[in-house]
């Protein structure tokens, strides 16, 4: 009983659900210390088996009797007012059916960014508590910011796995440190090390949906040869296949299936047939969309009848201020995005339908979270053909986007709609993704279905809930004890609170009385029906310096009476505001939020400047061999803002000398060195804005060739130009200048390939995988 009483004290002190862990242990006898002790034969042992008690084997761990299957779906970059289930203009029949069968929650909150929300979701702790104050590519060396998930915050999958569950993660993994995502590992923070028996997906913040770089467990997945391939469909196929296989092999074992598609994060890639369905649907523009959505939300009841529609967030243009070409372009960008979202919901529906066909379908808890944050404004005020341009700190011009309007959604672009559409997707709230201070960044639709336990159909719940509350709710639903020791490591207490009682009681008291929010010094504090909010930078502003948090303007909302944060009461109630501001600092100190850091993508995305660990270390010379493919960007040579030399030792075949020798990056930016009919081309992709090819006039000789590309950087800052020189066996075969270079990062999700091109193509002159027809003996990269 000593262990139980300690667990009870910890859960109560840290805001747990009133001793849930201890009650579950007493009721279901699942241990608070995992793993269970090794089995020892309990009988009597004689000299031989003839004088010994009959042998016994340790029995497989069984989940608590009646424990449900759990299907957890997390859509990416989705606003509260995006899908039809919550009044939006994007059809979502899968969510509609689940909501009609179960419950909708209209006061569920995320962290305003993907990696932090996902870390909080699978651990039940605040994002700074598990070191995820931001995305992995921007990690810094403070406790709350390293993006190294601590061992004392075990995941829900690891706990369920050790209590008799089969576990799988399908889709996006953005919780492994960037320097650990290569084939060299270590793998203890890949999904397999976080409690998931099976993984199929990608290790990045976003991914090209036509040409993704995927892993199955730890192995690179060969590119699909299906001309109709789309990533979301592929993920759904693998989720269904895994579920069918597991239930065929072990029908009595429950499963925990976590599905995290890349949609609707950029790039907005959708099949053309789906895009065509939305032609003309958004010609009225984002201001009309907000009004129409708000009316639908009130009709559906997901927004109170007395709620007010917030004003357009500062800096966003009115639709009527645009010219005809801008309207045509932006309306089509929204059509592409709507198709992307509707297609995603359809594919998630295939998974849900497969669940419904299982013998124990009614005893499956389905948790469908529409967004790890609000809709994304990272496309900038004028939209984007390449989201990587934003992360490199540059704006784009709508005129350039208009030139390729008919190609949007296809494989040639990494496109993203304008910020004002993101704001509209977050109707009725202010602001967008990245803005943790306001509900436009943090309030997302939550739908829960569990036919065996939830008897109310189409119910609405309005308790204030946070992402950290999902894990303890799953534990209570499954009858699992929250472990105090996991794999030999004492666990920090769960900071979330179960809301299982709301499944059967619409009037159940909300357990979350206080919740802090912070991301990039966009700050918020919820306490007992009030919300204090302070914004630092709008998401579309890449340069973020000259900021003083002590001069930050704070707003105050009584959200029990003001659902949308429409009525700022800071001037009328300064004492309440000061109380919440002071409490914010208390919570910040408690959960590793400090020190505050408002720096943007530049320099945060630069691993060298930030001092992040790297497989490159301080090496200036790296050698790679044929078969090195799918090397992540973070494990590839950092060729930004410096001189470098690529030396490729190749064997040129007698005929048809073509194919990729070495490439880094892809559609979003990077370079490629390849042959076509014996002639050498080096192409530099400047963020898809422009591609600079340097091609030899002469055909390479047959046999062994030492091929060299040398770049002499001008210096003088970031993104400057320099001279390119190509030689073959010491003879100059080409030269020219790059007037500008990529200043921050080549690529979002693609790194180095030798001998072929994995992922997307760096230019459009060849077809993937463009395997070299000769032999690549080695490629050496020297950084100067």
C-alpha cells in the first residue's frame, strides 16, 4: 500500500484526476511499476523433473478485461471553422458520422504548433515539461526547448504496450530530434523507442505527398510506382492493413493505433479530381466565408448563440481590397486546400469503416482531433509556391503564383494558401497557428466515439480541455494505472486530467482550472473562466528581433461569457489581468517555459549557429558511398553560406550514361549533380524560385572519371553568391556564377542521396528515381 499512497499523493498534487491511477490499480491490478518483474517458477524444485512440481510458463500480459481498442487520429494544421462538422466549408462526412454517433467537444485546446502538441498528446504532460517548446528543427539548449523527450515522461503507447496492447504509429513523426533521424540512429526516440511496435510514416514536419520519403520501422521505403500515388491514401492503406493483420493474429488483444496524416499541413497536394469538386465554392472570399461559417456554427450549436464574430486579425487584408487576379488566385488556392482536407477526411473514413467491420467494433474508442494547432498562416500574406521560402525568411509575390495557378496542388510545387484564408479557417476566433495566446491558434475540434460506453448520439461538451488530458483519459478508459516507474525510471506525474466522466455526463464539472500557453512568446493563461492573452509576432513575419516581453500588450477575456475572445476587458479589469499575468510567470517557472525565446526561423533553423548536436560535428570532409539514400537534411553536409567542393569518383558506362550522381534536397531547394547521355549537369535549386543549371558541352569519357564541382562563396553574410566550376579528370568542363544562394536550409524534409534521387526531384529535367547507369564509387564533400 505504500506505493499506492505515494502515487495518489503525486497525482492529486499535480492536477491529476482525483487519484485515478491508484483507483485503476486497485480495481484492475495493473502495476504502477513497469515492466513487471521477471517470471520465476513458483513451485517446488527437486533433483529431477520427476520430483518437481509440474512446469509453468509465464503467461503473456493481458490487457484489463473489457479494455477497448483505441484509434487516435490527429489531423495536421486544421482550424476550428474548417470542416463541416464544426460549421466549416470543407465537407467532412467521416467526422460528421462520428459526431452523430458520439460527442463533439468545442473547448478543446492544443499548443499552437505541431511538435509540441504531439509531444503533449502522447505523454500527458505540458510541451515544455517534455522539452518541446517548438519544432525539432528549431530546438535550443534549454530544458524546455531541446526537443529531446525525457525518459521520465513515458508515452501512452509504451504504457499500453506493457499492459497487453498492440501498438502502431502511422504517419507523421515530428518528435525525434533531427540529428537522430538517420539510419545511424539511435532509435530510442523513434516511434519504436516510444512504445510503438510498428511505424510507417515520415520523420519531418511536413512531406511531399506525391514523392514522400517514408520509413517502415527503421527502413527506407522504396518509392511507389503507382502513377496515382498519394501519401494520405498510402497511410490509410497501411493503417487498415496493420489493423486487419493484428486482429487476424490476436483477435482478443486490443490495439492502440495512432494515425497522423500529413494533411492538411503544406504542401497542399490534392488529386485533381478532388480539386475540381470545389470550383467556384470560395469565390466570395475569406470575409464572406467567416460570416457564413459563423452562422452555420451557431446553427449547429458548436458556438453559443450569444457569441460574437471576432474582427479580422491585424495585418490581414480585406477581400474587397484585392484586385480581380488576386481574388481568382486566392479562391483557387482555397479550392486546392479544401480538396486536400476533404480527401484526407475521406481516407480517414476508410480507416474508421475498417474499424466498424471488426467483431469488437463497438468497444473501440475513437478519438478524432481535427488539428494539432489552428490553420497555418505560414503561406504569408500573398500565398506561397514553396513553404521553404518562408522558413528561409523571404516573402513571395502573388504575381509569381498566378503564373502557375493551374499547377497548384500538383507535384511541381510545395504550395500554401495566403494567411487570410488560415484566419478564415479558424472562424470564429482571432489569429492562427503559432499564436498560442488566442484560440485561433489553439482551439481545435475534438470528436469522440465509443458505442459501448457513449450512449448519447450527437452530444456537445463544453468543458475546458487541453491536449495533455487525452492520455489520462485513455488510461482511465482502458483501466490502466499511470506508472510511477517505467523501465526503471521514476516518472514525472501526469499533468493532464482525465475527462472520462464527460462521456456520460454533459454537465460534469470541468477538471482543468488553469492552463498556461506559450509559443514564441505568444503567451496565454486560462484560469477559472478567464483568459489573459499577449501576442508577440504574427506568423507571417519571418524576422523577429527588437522585442521586449515586458512591453508586450496583454488582453483580457472572460471566456465563460465571451466564447470567441471578442471583448477585451483589460482596461476595465486591470486587477484581474495583473493576477493572471503573475500566475503566468508562476506556471512558466513550474513547467520549464523559461527562458523566453522569440527568435524566428533565422537563426533557429541553423543548427550550426544554435549549437545543436549533429552527425557532421566539426568535420570538414565527408565521404559517402553508393546506397547512401534518404539521408535526412539534418544529417547531411551543411553547405549553406560557405565554400565547398563535391568530388565524385564514378565509372561511366559504355552506353546510356545517365542518372543522378549526388543530390541534396529536392523540390523545395538544393542541388543535383547528374549525367544525361554522358553530359554533366550541376543544377542549383534556389528555393524553387529559380534553378541554375551548369551543363558541360562535352561527353564524359568512358571508364573512371573524377568529377568535381567547386563553389567559391563570395562571403559577406548569408545567402550571397559565388562561382561554380566543374571539372572532369582535372579538365574544366563548365563554369558560371550563382548570384544568390539559399541562406538557411535547402530542404524541409529531404537530404542527401547518392546514385539516385529519393523523394522529389531537384529539377524537372528527369524522372525519378533517376538511378545512375554507371557506378558511383564514392562522393566526397569538403566544406571550406
